[in-house]
C-alpha cells in the first residue's frame, strides 16, 4: 500500500505563475518524490490501452460514450481520490480516474471536458513537466503556465466551463526562459459523472 505524505504548498513554482482564472487552483509539490515514484511504478505494472493516440489506463465509471465497464480504481488511486476529496478540492467524491502517458512530442488539443462530468476536474502530474495552454472561449484570450512534476491542477467553475485547456505537441517547452526538453510525463485525472450508470 502506498503511504501518501501530506505536502500541500499552495503557491506557484514556475514562470509565469498560474494565470488568474477563477476556479483554477494549482498546488505545487502535492506529492513527495517517494510517492511519485511508487505511483509511477504501480501505473507501469498495469496494462495500457494502446487504442488511442497516447497510451492510457481508464478506471472507474465508464469513460466518455463507452457503455462497457472498465477496471475498478486501484488502491493507490482510491487513496489519492479520497485525500483530494477530504482536502475539499471537490464537493463530490470521484468515481473515475484516467491515466495518460505523454511522451516528448505528444500533447492534446485545446478542449473542455465532456458535459456529463461534474463541475470539478483534478489532474496530477508525474515525472515530467509541460506547459499547459488555456484559451477563453468567449474572446480567445490565451494563457499558459508550466505544470511541474508532483503538482495538482484543479479546474472548476469558470476555469472548467469557460476555458479550454490543452498541451501543444512539441518536444520542448520554454521554462524560466530556457528551452527545456520534455521528458515522459504521466497525468492522473479524477472526475465525477453527473449521472453515474445504475449498478446491475
């Protein structure tokens, strides 16, 4: 069992600091290095779904428009989900966890999470840093900042519904004024379905 150490530090650690978007919260060093390494090992010990652009592992409630059941959230994921909920980053417990692997050069287009999901989306970054881009739907205003390893990103309210977020497909990012090669990155995203499927 992974013992999660409490290491909350609610301040930015990179340049630029997280943009002033209502509903966006960023927690630096949410995990210890030891916890990060243990979770990454647990992820790599599990089977990957290779049918998407990036390798991924969906857990919990059925993903997107899929009706088929997926694997239950593993113990380490339940521990994380319970901790995040207990620390009031979400008003409802999470019922879905999605692990994504990003190799250098991979990314994800600007998007908003599907409407079937509830008001809070939480994502944990592991191993590698990357710059995340934001675009306000109403007027096209753009922002970006760096997600550091072991950090937690919380999107709710305006940040969740009125802004798109994404990661450019490139092999390096400008971090503190220096072009920095990307490394392998894992993201662990927790969400809650507004209307979860009824149990059989």
